[in-house]
């Protein structure tokens, strides 16, 4: 159910007689950055979906422009994302009309860097710098699924200095498998630290993608980790970044996957009961700790003195906390909407208080009897038990 094509990266060195601007080839990296951004922030599962969504928005923009009714923004992915009219125009010219002029590229960077992966913006700028040194960088990404990426480096023939390469770095190294004449020569770089490329060389790198979801940290679930290929030359370094490949699943399925992957001992916050029998309820110790709140008037955190006292209007505040609490019978927070409950039930911690005369001192208005609903994983679930 988690099917992804393996991305393939091909890197080659060759000589070129063409001294034309490298602008077009550098802009291609920005398109990859757009794909990376929307792959990680929307439900899009492939490059072609992102390309079609943007070009449909651009087509609508052009139609509205002809009719004199340009909208302030244009929605993507059923409204889950949007682009301003300036962004639609700049991105559309590059992605849908193949306008790679310097003016169009500068406009793309100026208006749309917020929706382009930062690594791609840096790679674009580096690409332009290297082109001034006679090193031409080309990136060719297969639009439909980014299953194949070709990265070519070429020194122009009018460059008096023969190309030299000083090394290739892969990160994480264990996630790549590479072969080819370029890869072979780099493995035998002499003590001088550089090898002159006397002919065209290339290498084929295959990025490993997991057959099952993997977790980065305690929350990010992916099929492939972020990865980087770094080719170092005496003219400068060329860095190509591959974004993580996310797992495409609904909220419930994602929670199930995450629950399975969390290591034993992990404590998680959950608004409901702990999942199955693999977790136990634990209560955070808030005894004597004051509820942190924002001052209702100033919006700044309420100042708490050493003895925990407030005076009059200082106590006016709002308490909006993500999550839920369980208040045992007969206990609760004084004042506000989250007051004592008649039974041990869950409810959101939200509300305000306009109480002016209540002056708690010496530790009043604390979490002494209130605990966040937490779950701690106590045993690993097996494949059989999860089915």
C-alpha cells in the first residue's frame, strides 16, 4: 500500500562548446524545490499532481486577467493551499510556459521563495555562481513522480583550467547505492586530494526507499529520509537535496502507524483513551505548579512572584491549552470556565476569568489535582497483535 518509484540520480562530467547562459538549467532546480515544498505540506503524492494544480491555477489567472477580474489569491489542492496572484504569475511563467529568462527567474525568487524548499533556493544561487566559473549545472527531473533525477556537470571548453573533482559525499551514506566511472575514480583520489577528469564520466546512484514506514524523531513518519548528494570540485561544490518521502495515510491510519513505531517507554499526549493494551495512563506531576496563562489585557505571560501571589487585575487572564485534562470528583481549578466537575471526565482546558477580587497566595490556583491525559508505551506490538 506504500508504493514509490526509486529516485535515480545520474551525475556526469563532460566538456561543452555551448557558452550560453546556464539560467534555464539553474531554474530547473527551483521547480524541484516547489515539488518538495508541496509534497511535504499537502496531500500531493507525485510531481505531476503538483504541476497540474499550479498550471490550472495559472490558466485561471490568465483567464481572469483577460477579463479584468484578477483574484487576490488562487487555491490549490481543494483549498488546502493557495498562491497570491503575484506567485501564480511568477511560478506559472516558469513551470507552465517554460520562461527561463533572468527577469522571470528573479521574479520567481522574489515572490515565491516561501513556497520553494530553502535548499533549492540556495542550490539555485550556487548554480549561478558556478556558471560564472565555467561550470554548468543541469538538473533534469522526471515530472510525473520524480522517480529519476539527472544531474549533469560540464566545464565549458573555453575554460583554461581542466576540471578537477575533490570528492563525493552521500548523506545518509547507507541510503545510497552508487556505481559508474565517476564513482570509481573518486574512490581512488590520490593524496593530492583531487583528480583531473580527462574524459566524460558518470555515476548512477539509487536512493533506498523503505518498504514500510519509518519514523524520524517521535512524530515524523516517512518512507525515505531526507538525503543529500554533494559533489566537490575545485570550482566549488554542487549540492543536491532530496526531500523526505512522506507516508500518505489518513489521520486514524497515521496515528496507528505512529503508535506502532514509537519505542517502548515513549510518553505521548492523547485526547482519548490510551490505544489498546500497549499503553498505560500516566499523570504528570503538576503539584504546586502554577497554570501558565496570558494576561487578558496585555497578552503577555502573567508575572508570578516568588510566593505565587497576584493582585486584583493581574489575575484577569485567559487559559487556552491544547489537549484535555481529567479532573477527579470534587477538585478543579478555582474560577474560570474550567471549574470543578461532578465526575472524573475529560474536557478542554479553555476559558477566561474576569475575577478582580480573588487574590490567590502561597500556591493557590495550581494544578495540584489536575493532570494532563498522557499515555506511556509499555510493550512493543507485534505484527500479529496489530492485525
